[in-house]
C-alpha cells in the first residue's frame, strides 16, 4: 500500500513538472519559432526528449524506439494509447505534423506550435477537405514537407480493446500516394489514459516495414490493422501483459 502511494506521488510530481516544462520551453523557443519554423521543431524535440528522460528518472518508465525512424515525406499510421506515444514519435521524427481536431488549435501553447509546424485543423467528418487543402499548400510551398502522423482508430484506445480502423486512413494513403509506415506500441499498459499513476517498465514504439503506395484501400486497411494489432500484442506480451 505504501509502495503504491509512493508511486502515485512520484507520478503526480512527474505530471506537474511535465506541464511546467512545456510552459518554460515555450517561453524559451517561441521567439525563434516566430521567425523560423526550425525553432518550433527544436522546441518540440527538446520537450519530447525531456518528457522521456524525466519519465525514466521520476517514475522508472523507460522508453525505446524500434525500427527505422522515418525521415522522408511519409504517412505514419500509429496505434494511439496515450499522450506518451505521441511524445515518443515526435521526439525522433524530424518534421512531425498531424491532421488534428479543429478545437485543438485554440489550446494554449500546443495549438500555436501545432499550426506553426503545419498541422491541419479539421472538423470531424471533413478530413477529405483537409487532405485536399494540405496537398494544395504543399504544392504551393505554403506547408512544410514532413511526416504526417495519423491514428487510424481515430482516438486513444486502451490496450487490448477492439476498435475498428477508420477508412479515413486508407483515403489519406490513396490521395497522398506516399509510403505508409505503420507503428505499433505497448505504451498504454504503463501510461493509461485518464489515470495519474505512471508505472515503471519499458514502453516501446516500433516503426514497422513500410506499405508501398498503390494498394487498394481495402487491401491497405487490412494490412495496416493486421500488422499494427499483431505487433502491439507482441510488445505487450514482451512487457509481461496479456491484454
């Protein structure tokens, strides 16, 4: 009981300093980011790497990236279980960007940085319009190239929970005509959503072999779901969980 209470307290300290670090680094990097987009990327990378380091130091949560880190202009389709898988991916890919919920553009700090790195805010159900706009912006030099990160299940999903993959990922894949890098993870067993406590262990995000452009949407969706779900289950078992 005492041990669990100590773990909860350490997790609380970790969570508080994580958000304080976000505010502090925003103050440091925003002047650079205003004039040069590289400043925004530098701020994001520094913050994400700090969160990974402090998670290991304060709560014993180590983190590891496996597979070849995408550096070209690609689509990354990732399993999404908690804020930490976003942190891990953004700590290593050079130019991350998202199609995000429109409401997030007004979030303090996060919203401004998201817009600065080329994220596309969109209303639910209008992702096709967002893709068309993004492609047009890239063609005219108004949006930076980079690694577009999407979550094919559409939201955070608890480990082992069955949630269908949304066809929007397939539409993006077809329209962008870029390789798609699936990404599996076991993060949710250590950092579940809607819980303060973070558990010690080894959180992994693994970039899987790319899916080349040109597949039919139905074939792509089947490949994506099979590869991500199977590997995520293996990562959970490696960590000692059967969910």
